[in-house]
């Protein structure tokens, strides 16, 4: 009661601020500001990544190596030693797979997105790609999302993947994969080339940042309105 009287005196009796309500409002506003800042950071990171992609469009192809900027166009030689299927990939409204090959190159083993194929009962076979010895494409770093269960709990893994997790595959295969995926362009015969272009999520994250900022502002306004003393 003493704290409430002091607050009422400070604001000349215009407000009746209860400490518990004030603390809750301060927490809610702080949370909204934090989420707004976090989304703004994600927006800036998305825009920076997309700008890197645009800058790489006019760069000539380079030989595959460890230290290359993302989205660099590369060329390499090697043999496909294993296949993995990235599940639930949509092309023109049809569900299919991205066919991933384990390429054994001179620079080290690396995953190659060979292209999209429609989902059928017959899965792509390694023999269909046995004659590949030269590949060109653009490198891209995978962005694994949140999974409700570990990938290894899926009985179809690693033959069928829900997302690309290079460290996990490296551990399973007992090899050190290069930290990115080559998106083959052109794709082998029978497959549809998959574009390595990243989706520019700047507008989406910037919109979320503004949304959280407005929610925080609304919380502050509601707190002020709710705290005004009502004349009896």
C-alpha cells in the first residue's frame, strides 16, 4: 500500500499503478522489444545473404576448394559413390525428391544436389549416375530447421532425408564432408535442376520486427490507460 500511495502522489493522483501490474507490463514490453530486435537482425542477415548471391551472379566458375564464398559457381571432377533422397520437395505442384549424390572429388567428399525427380515407387538408383565424372554448379550452405525428433530415429534415414545435416551425415559415414552442397547446373538427364538461389526473407522478418514493435507499443498504451484513476 505504501508503494501505491507513493506512485499516486508522484503522478498527482492521476494514476493508480499497482506494482504487480507494472512489473507484468514491463516484462511484456521488454519481451516484445527483444523479439522485434531479434527479427530485425534476422532481416538484415537475410538481406546480406541475398546480396552475396546477387554479387556472385557475374563471377566466373572456380575450382572447388574449402574456402569459397557462398553461391560461388564451381566445377569439379569425381565419382558419385552414394545417393540420398531429400523428401517432400515440390516442383510445379508435384511432390518429389531432391536426389543428393555423395561425390568423391580430389578436394574431398561433398554432397551434390543432382536435381528434382517425381516421387514414384521406384527410387533413383546409383547406376543411373555412374558415368558422371565432371560437375558444374553453385555451392550453397544448408540451413537445417527445427525437427521434432532426431533424424536417426527415422528408420528410412539416411537413405531418405527430411533436411540436410552435414555434420550428422559426416559422423554417420565416418568421413569429413565439405561444408556446403553443390547444386548441379545443368542437371543430369532425367532430373530437373534445382535453383540454388536463396529466398529473400528480408520483407518477412522486417514485417515481424514491426509487428512486435507495435505490440509492445500497444502494451504500453494499454497499461497507461488501465492505470488512470476513474473518478467516483
